[in-house]
């Protein structure tokens, strides 16, 4: 169902003034299902504590050309990315299934849950408006291989641990 991708490049720090080009591959609609957790953790360091600043997140990026689940670990800015190939019946995940998985596995630490439809993830102005409408101060980082993630603090996130 899912495979961890160790080849993920580091994210760029958030630049709210960035203007994507017309050639940006991320212009197709997508949905981000996001859980902001009440903890900050380090997967590699095996540490989990109540969030004192930036919290961890669990995310599902659902687009027509691919679907991913992501976890940000705030203590060391670790980014864990899994490409979702399909549900057991072969169909793509819908936002409702992602929401149910977050509820099942993270209900005890999910401080906030939001589902964000992005008509055009490459439109920085529209993305900023959508995030602000939900009170989210971070940014959406568009990665070159077809997925994006919510960066809660604008710092560089990258894989720092392996399965």
C-alpha cells in the first residue's frame, strides 16, 4: 500500500512571496487532509513530548496523479513521506478515508484537523488565502515530484531517519 521514499530532497524554506511559473507541474487540483498534533517528536531520536512550539503534523496529499501520506516531526524537522498506491479495492483514497485514518491512528494527539481543497496548488496567492482562512500560519511547499506538504514553521524539512 505505501512505501517510504528515502530519496526525498530537502524542502525549501517557505517564501510567501514566491510566484510559481506557468510551467509549474502542480497546477492540477489537489486536497490536503491535515492533522496538527499536540506533540513534537523525533522519529530518529525516539522522543515524543507535548508541543512547546512547533507541533508535528500528519498529512495526506490527494491529487489525481498521485497520493501521499506525510508526517512532519518538529523536534528535528524530519519529513517522512509514503506514496500511497491504492486502497485495498484498487480505488484512490478520498478525503473521507484519509480523515478516518487520522482519526483511527492519531485521535489521542490530534489537536486540530482540517481538509483543504487547493484548486491550483501553484497559485501562491490562492494557497495563502486558503491557509489563512483556516488560521494556518505556515506555508504549502510544492515538491518537484508531484506532492506538496504543509510546512508549519517555514523551516527546512527533510528525511532524517529510515524505516
